[in-house]
C-alpha cells in the first residue's frame, strides 16, 4: 500500500487481526506525520458509511435518485469541483462525466500541485535515485517539510566526497542547516529573483560544470505566482542542464476554469448546482451559499439542508493510479467500511440512473510553453502592507496535517515585529484576514523578513486566510492581534 498524501508515495503495510486494523507498518524508517495520519484516518470514528440527504441518513438508491434529479433540474448550470486527492482513474472518469453533462471542471489546486502543469521545452523530470549519481544538488523551498523522507537521501548525498549542496529559498526552513551554501529569494518576488539567480549568480558555472539535480517543493501559500515559480525552476534547470524533482503535498488537476471563476459564477447565479469530489470545498462554505451541493466525503461533516453527502474511501483505501515523482504509481488500497462506495461506482450508478454512457476521458496534464510565457509573468508583484498589517506566506508543518494531531498552529514572526506587537515567543494570539480569524501560537524566527509572517498550511483552518489566485493559495495581507501570555 502507498501513501498518497504527497508525490513521494511512500509504501507501507496495514496490519490487521480478526477485529480490524491494528496499525500501519513502514519498513524503511519512519513515515512523516502525513503518512502516520493514514492510521488515524483508517480508525477514525467519524467515518461516514451512509449517504446523507437533508441532514438525515439515507439508502444509496435514494441518494443516487436525488442526485440524478438535481442534475436534470439544473442542466446547463452545473459546475464540477475536484480535490487534489482523487486518483488518476477517478479524475479521468470525472472528466468523462463533465463532458457528458456539458459541465466545466474547477479543480482545487490549493495544495501546490503545479510542478509540471506548465512545461518549458528541454526540461526533464528526475528521480530520487539520481542523487546517487550526481555531484551537485540544488534544493528550492522547504523540501524536508513537504517530503521528509528525502532527508535521508540528501544526507547520504552530503556524506559523499566532492559533492556540493546549494539551497535557495525566500523563507527559513530546516534545509538551510544542511546546505553548503544558501541563497535568498526576495519574498513576494520569487520568480524574478530565481530568474536573476539563473542568469547572474557565480555559482551557476559550478553547476554547469558538474552533473546535478534540482529538488523543488511546491508549498501552498508560499509563492505570489505559483505557476511562474514552477517555470522559473525549470528555467534554472535548463540553464544548468539538470533534471528536476517537484515535491508537492498533493498534485493538482487540469480544469476548464479556476475557483475564482467558479465563485464569481455562483455569485451571479450562473451556477446552481456543484458536484464536488473531495473534502476541500468544506473550507469555503461561505463562498457556495445559495447553490445545491452534492459532494463526496469520507467523514461526517456539518451539513446544510440542500446538501447531499456521499461516503467514499479515504486515500489509502483507494485503488488505481496516482501521480508520483517518478511517474504514475499503481496503488492497491485496502477494503473500505461497508456502505462506502468508490467514486467509480458512484459515477457508474449515476450513469445508469440518468441513462447516459460515461466513459473515462484522456487528460492532458501538461502544457508546453515558451520563455515568452515565463517572462510575461515576471512582474515583481510584491504586495505592500498597511500599518499593523503583514504579508502572510505559507510553510509546511506536517504536525498540523488536517488538524489530526493536538498541535498548535504556528505563526513565524520576525523578532522586531514581535516587539512592535508587544508579543513574546509562545504567546497565543489571533491572525485575521478581512472576514476570517484563526488562533495561533507565535514563534520568533529571525530569518523571516520584517513585515512578513508565515503560517502552517497543512491545517485546513488556515486556508481561508490566503488569497485564491487561479485556483492556488497565494500570499495575503493579514492582521495580528495582541494575545495572552502562556
């Protein structure tokens, strides 16, 4: 069985007895907090094992009939949203459903799945095994937090003779302490900074003269222009003739539109029914008021009267293909609880009820672009903050994954800003956007630029603090409130 919570797809076993699941067994050291979350999710008492109609439990036949009735009623005003955690096979079938219904797909790519959505010619993906062959390594952003099991491979690389490790980032991370040299990107202007590094930095000659590999992470909320960042990394790779490994918490999916467009259409009344596959939409309840929601979920959630909830397997119970850093990976999954249907079966039943044929559609997951496309994105879009306002960026902290662990949400703040706010290390306070507030624990970090703060995006509660740009979480302006000492 494989963990599908990031593109590394670590392999593990599920131990069972006559009663049920005992735990998970990982043979190659330790799983990260996301991997360990598989055991929690498998045993979670909040698992949903029956459909929900109008806040009441229902039979599957009744639920499918209700969904089909809604699709017929709102034909032409349907939007389909897809979370990052569906498998390739599921997405191809969802794509087929969208084509059959004539509905657009609006993917949730909020967790950074943009690594190779846009490709520059001449850039190739690499694999972790290539670390054993190269003598130069470039890491970009917080690769340890997004893919912790990479730490061992990087340490083994560092122990070899005549190797050099360069790290590039706009915010602090643990990778700084492992690198031979570190280089800073301008916070909020990462694309231009990375392009300038590729063109002008003296270390480029060393990287060109030795075989190398780039490992870059796609942290949500960390980049003002996520797609531009992805292309800038590829520009660097092409400059030094190196392959790239993109590590993302979850890979995103191509769609016909983005979330900005979906929310605008809902507000105008052009979308009346949303068919959702995934859990991300529950973080945007306020943005989908007034529409009928039919959604899959693995867990019991607070519902509204006009919602239909259909129970589906958690990630490690699914079968099919998932994207990995070395190409597509087939996962076997385990048996879900009784009453839980996979997405493929739900769509099949829906096709039978609607008397339509729904076939998987081939999905083009990459778009090739030229350098002109990249240079058009170099706008120097660093935001300006007002008085007592801060520019909020995201960082990865697996201990906050889906709020499954009893771990506070950490907000990293520059020491000078702490003094100005009359806060101390480990104080609790609130960070708020225009219409949302989250309680956090403040931690001082001298590597965070003044006027900038960073928060863990592994907690779904923090997502609403960020802007949504083109379907991605991007930095936003927030206010920090004085807290109480702990």
